[in-house]
């Protein structure tokens, strides 16, 4: 799990906290999608984004389990500092 704080140019989005868990699903994507649909879930959106990660030349942030990124979407961009 990872938690992160983010700041954006919008005053209404000053702080966010996210808990994230990742799972390995190699070759099981279609089965997982069928299972989710059987539970009454459906796709509501597809989002595309580009992440730019920043660190010092000696990887000071990454070696301390931190990631500084700028994420751009179709509409805007947001800075995020993730802490592991």
C-alpha cells in the first residue's frame, strides 16, 4: 500500500490521501472483467494520463521510498509526492 499527498493549481484540491493496493493479473484480465460484470459492475470511463517523475541524479527520493511526479491529463496537470 502507498499513501500520497498531492497539490494542484485548484484551491479546492489542496490535499488528497490515497490508499492503493496492486495485484498481479497476468493473463487474467478478461476473466476479471467478466467477474466484475457478473457482480453488477461496469466500465464507466477510460482515462489516459502521462506521468513525469523527478528525482536527484543519485535517486535521493526513490531510495527513500518517495516519488515526485507531475501527471498530465487531457484537461490539466497535478503535482504529487508519493510516500511508500
